[in-house]
C-alpha cells in the first residue's frame, strides 16, 4: 500500500552508519583511540531509558566507546555539574549527551551551558546555536540534521521551496528553521498559538512537524504532492506509537511521508553517531 511513498529512515541511515564504522575501524588500525561518547541519564523515565539504551547499543555497534552515567532523579544540580566538568576534562570522551528532560529542580540552561561546546554533540550550547544561526555550524542538532538528509535522499529540492515548520522548540523547530533558511527555502514557523494552522500548511511544499499532538495533520491540512517529515511521537492509550501526521489517511495525497516509528528516529540516531565521530576528529 503506497509503500513507495514512505521514507524509510532505517534503510537510509544504514549506509551512513557503515561509513562511520569503517572510518573508526581504519583510524583505530592506524593506532588512534576510538571515539568516546558519554551518556548521562537522570531518573527512571522509561522512554529516556529506552532512548539511551538504543544510543549505547548503536555506539557499540560502530566502534564508539561508551561512558555511561546512570544518576538518581534527586541528584543535586552541583553534583551533576561536577560530573559534566569531569567529562569535559576526560581525554577519551569526545561527545557528551545529557538525556532530556531533566528533573524539575535542575536548570536546563545551566546544564546545557556547562557542556564543553566542542563536546556538545547535540548542538544545544548557546555558542553552537549562534554558529548555526549565522550559517557556520559546528554541530547541527541531530533531529534537524537527520530531517535534511531524509529530504535530500527523497529528491526534495529546498531552494525556493515553501516549507512550514510546525513547532518552535529550541531542540527541533528553531534550528530546523535556521537550517532551511540557510538553504534558501521560504520558511514559516507555526506553533500552538498560530491561528488557523491549516491556512499555512495547505500552502506548503514541505511540512516538518514536531508537536507531539497525535494525528494533528490530516488530509485537509495539506496540498497534493507535498512532502511531510513527521518528528512527533505520541503513545496512544492502547500502546500504539503514532506521529503528528495521520499517515494512513495522507498516503493518497502526499508525494512522500516519514512513518512513525521508522522514519526520523533512526536517522536522528545516525546523526548523533556522526556528530560524535566529527567531535572525535576535531580532537584527534
């Protein structure tokens, strides 16, 4: 059923991971140390645990050494900052990943600013955000970076395209808008306060949605032959995982769409690995 319209994130991520694996293997053969990724998980949020497990497993698969820290949810902010500082100084750690969300008593801003900008593989440090905004990125946040590759591999030309980004978070929406603007797309950013979302999405050649509102994007929200990149993830009461777009209902109308799961997720993970390898290459 229209399976040719589904953008398969797993299949597209595979060659990237293979390339990274062989880059690491040949460098290690020459006597260099392998890349090192530090993952920090705070508390016992089930989704966060699953995400971190995936990241560690993928890192191991391609030859990245893992430095994992599992912390109790009541850890003090100062203790967490101490750990981050020690990882900043650790000569075998190239990338530091702090799994979000953080417990309420810890300042997200303070933690993101504490990470060495050269080890900030998520691209969340203000210095890296600034570099991205002027079109000179050091690290591109993993999800937006992955979305660009999915669009490129699907043959979508962004220069001059009318792109609507739904959601304006610092993690996805804002960096996505900067990247698209740098590629000369015409970008509109919508969010929960936007009046008449449909008015904007109906004009879009490409819709990139990251709201976490299940099936927000329905067939009457899109024009014929548009492309949808669906970053949203919602677990329904019956346990099923769905995206922001009603994929089944949209397949007849769109040119291409990412499924949830299996679309953006695997590519985001591949980009995290790529950013870690880039951070390692900076420091070799």
